[in-house]
């Protein structure tokens, strides 16, 4: 009789808890982790495993196509508390979302060094990946999609790095998070070839120095990248595009110094590059194309050099706000490329006259930020033209050595060449008359 009752109870239990039974119990993945020897490899099946699990020894955990680790919505789905751990080919879902706790939860939380996270598919988590006081972390080729919520406070970062250095972040796709990649008090990190879209800030640096940031793409964010209170950052070959809003930007540098912004592309942003309370940054070889404002420089920004940058079809190439500041748009006889016809009769590669980028709207911007909404309106164009006629324009940038286009079109070449011949002819004719 006891055996019959036991069998009935077991059958009822299996009927009530089919998920746990099919998956081998809520602690199946944790048990597999414990059973795998230190330094070993755990290969998971293409099924759903229950999180929340903790890894406390060196280990490689690999999934197959369809391997899923789903948390219970109350903590970190996978927490790593050991060095030399690799996670690969896993779908990770459902971390805790509450902010009324001592920590902010993540799909993967890393608390040690020499960790590799690659080919992970992370969604429905507060933070995607959270790195805390760790070094030598490799984060490659992951897809991280944030929570589908309209409340910014309910969203974490795609990758959140705090007090961690010497990490390599490459080839990740991040979407719909508060900040795509957040870096705080963390030096010597490499962030390469990532794509971030539909976030507040695609990249957000705070008090982090000597980081390299190269070949990333930031698309349709409120702000592409924000470099704040961080020095010696190298930003090279990145693309900032379609970052729109009343005060949006491709890149902001604030309270920072000695950063190199080189060979980046700023396309269709509210403001391409925004500079405030910063000093001694080099802005070189960048392209500013079809932005409402190419570069906005506040008077608190000083000792910057702008050279070899190219400006095309922006509503305003440069706006200087708050008064004059000590910045130079040339260095050692090298200036910038402006979308303005000019002559180079001595063929030295620079225009024969200095180039002054002028505007009358900087005072309006300083007084009311709503002006940003009307930069492309006909009224603003009329305002600029009237001030130009009445000599009310102010010089926003003075380039004493404006560069000629390296490859002018056939029409431009004919026009400039013809103008040169004409001027030379007039000069020779006047000289002959004096003789």
C-alpha cells in the first residue's frame, strides 16, 4: 500500500512540475558545474537549463545551438567568482530587475580575472554583462538586447565595467539599454568594432584613462559616446550617425584632456562633436557631414587643435558658444577642409586666404536650447542671412591655412584652374602696361 501511495505522489509531483522534471531539477546546471573538475570543460545540451548559478573554479562552459540558461528573475543568471573561466555559445535570460538591493543584477556578473565571454545571446536582463574589480576580461561577438521599457531607470547597461582594467571588448552588438558600454574608474581597456544603437549613450566613460576606442559604430542613440572626466583616450575610425534629439550629439567630451579624436565620421547628428570644460584635446582628420551643427565648442574648452577635418553640408560647421576661447583651427601650417571655393595660386596645398567660419546663432543657443529644434528651419536661414548682410555674423573658427580638396571634381578643377589663369593673365597685362 505504501508503494502505491508513493507512486501516486510521485506522479502528481511530476504532473505539477513538468518543467523541473524535464530539465532534471532546478539545480541541474549547478550540479553539472560542481561535478566538472577544475580546469575542465562542460559541454551542455541544446535545451533549457535553470539559472541562477555560481562558478567558483576554473572552468569552460560551452553550449550548442539552442542551449539556454534562464534565471528565475531574482538575481544574476550566471555569477563568476573564479579566475580562468570561459562561457561560450549560450542564450541567457531573466536576471533580477529590482534596484532595491545591494547590487544591480546581470545576465553574467564577473568578479575575478582572466575571463572569456563570447558568442552569448543575452536579453531580458537588467545589465547584460557586469564586470566588477576584474582584469583581463575578453568580451567578444556577443548580442545584448536590453529590456523593452520606456523608463530609463528600469534599464541597465549592455556592458557595465567598474574599477576594472586591461580588458578587451570586441565585435559585440548592443541594443535598447541605458548605456551600451559603461566604463567607470577603469583604465587601459580596448573597445573595438562594436555596434551600439537605440540607447541613451552608446559609450559612457567616467573617470577612466588610457582607453582605446576604435572602429565602433553608434547609430540612433540619444548620444553616441560621452567621454567625461577621462584623459588620454584614443578615439579612432569610429562612426557616429543618426544620433538625434533636442540636445543629442555624436560625441561629447566634457571635463577631459589630452584625448585624440582621429579619423572618425560624424553623420546626420544634431551635433557631431560637443566640447565643454575640456583642454588640450587633438581633433584630427574627422569628417563632419550633414549634421545640424558639425562642432559645438563652449568657451570653457581651451587649447584644442583642429586640423585635417572635413566639413560638408552641415547646417553650421562650427558654433562657438559662451564667448571666445583659446582653440586653434590650424597647426604648423595645416588647417582643415571646408566646403567653400578657394584659390591656391602658389600650389602649396592651402588656400591663399584664411577661412573664417561665421554664424549669428551662438548667442541664441546660449540663451535657449530650444534653438536646436529650429536649426534647419527657413526662419533660421533668414536670420543668418540678415545678420550676414548687416555684419552681425561672428567668427566661430578662424583657419589661417585652409586645405584644398585633395581630389576636386572636374568642374571644380576647371573653375579654380581657370580662375588662376585669369588672375595670372590680368597680372601680366598690368605689368606690360607699366613697361
